[in-house]
C-alpha cells in the first residue's frame, strides 16, 4: 500500500489530474462506476493499472493493482466517485500544424473547438458523437479532453470520438463556417458536403481569439442574447443534412 504523497508512483498518478501531466504521460484516469463498467464490457484502450484502496474490490481482471491509503486515493478521486479508478492509455490524437491547416481537407462537417472549460468541452464532444461528427479539431485554446471533468461530462465519448489538435483559432482559414450570434439562420443555411464549423466560447464567442469566420451562421433566439455554446453547437450539428440520414 502506498501511504506517502512523496511516493514517485503516486506523484506520477497525481499529474494525470492536470493538462501538463496528461500531455507528458499520454495516460488518463477513468472514474465513475458506470463509466468503468461500460468500458470493461467492451475495452478498446490499453489498461495500465487499477487504483483502489484496501476496502475496494478489484474490477479489472489481470490489471496491475495500485493500492493507496484512503487519503491519497481521495486526491486522485477528484470527481468524488468513491469507486475504483482505471489508468488508461490515451487514444492517439494527431497534431495539425499551421501549415497542415492551410491545406486541410475535412471529411464531412468537422467541428473546430476552442472551448477552455473542461465540462463544456466534454459535453460538446458527447454531442459530436451523438451527431456522428467525423472529427473534432481542438484548437490551442481548448482544454485537454482527458481531464477528469471532461471525461465525465462526455459520458465516455472522448474515448471514442476522432480528435486532432490544431493551432490557435486565429490560424484557421476564413473559409470556415462560424457559429455566431448573427448570420444566416441555421435552418436556411445550405451546408457544403465538406467543411469546418467553428464554435466559440459562450459570451465572447470566437471573435476574441482573432479568428475571422468567412461564413457566419446563427441560431435564432427570442428574449435571450445567446445560447450556451454546447447547446448552440448541438442544435447546429442536428441541422446538418447528412446527419439526419
């Protein structure tokens, strides 16, 4: 049993609750009994280890067990699930450079996401899975999709949706479609077969990033200035004709 916070293995595990640690280790923590049992029913990522305390019964067959004191376990259980935690290998997320983006050819309508709030990012990635978005491109401004809060809010979608990392949003081409508070109403917009749809943060949208969208579209509203970014993007994704088939 590991009881000291100075233990090297524990310190490495603790880094997986931060973006820096996730980038360096290429691993992530899967928390929550429902998510874990659903994953174990159809595992598709490498299980590195299972974290538990002396009172937990192991749930992952043949996985290396890391037993922590209750106090140390609580530091990793940032979502307060009080259930075992799996350490999994992150799926590969390719990185697209500025030059890559200039010549990038999307397949279908792909989503460009600069959202910095982990919960909102996870919720949006869940919508992307629901509406069969071919790929989510995370701009430099976006939160890490494998932060515990992102994984939970996505209900596990981050483990299944195709993602890529891109440059800062300002580096994306103006030919993108941009979801804004003003523009062509989404129900009147003629969607191209392939393209990039940019969604901004709630409030400032994408304009504060320096991005200039070439084709603004909007979700008409009555009595409110704007919708939550996840809600607005989900509505827009539901209107893409190919997603209705």
